[in-house]
């Protein structure tokens, strides 16, 4: 990822409705959410949501897939991971002691579904 790609992705998330939409999609991975449902959940008109989804799509953070008459949106977790790694690249000048608390905070707080079902 280069600087311009990171800036585009971060700029796309630097707006309340788009950030809320992105977080809604993360919560609903991997199923995704139809565009109309996203508009309802975010309490915005559908045409407004379409514009926000277009911005997130252009930044590579979400992708839409047509299913019958709906478009189902999902987060592009690989792209999001690239943005986060870009921000953390050379974290703390390579000093592991400085980065350890950050890495601990980034550790998932939830048990993955597969692990929870086998317990």
C-alpha cells in the first residue's frame, strides 16, 4: 500500500455515516448487508447511503455483490488490514516493548465462531 491509497482509505472513514456503515459491515461479516438495510440501520436516505458506499468502494474498503435484485455489501478485510499495517509499519522504531501494549489492544476480544462451537 502506498501513501495515497492509505490517505484515500482514511479519508473515506473520516465521515460519521461512512465510519458507522463500515463498522456495521464489520459486525456482519461474512454475511454482508443489503444496501437498503444499511440505509435503514444508519438512518439515512437510500440515495445518501449509495453515495457513501460509492466512496467506501472507491477506497477499496467495501465491495458490493449483486444477488438477485439487491446488492450485498461486505468489508474488504484484506484492504483494511493493509491500511492498518501501513499505519503500524515500523511501529515505534522497531522497539518491541513500545509496540507490545498496542498489539495487546489489537488482539481480538472475542473467540472466533469456529472455536466457540467446538467448546
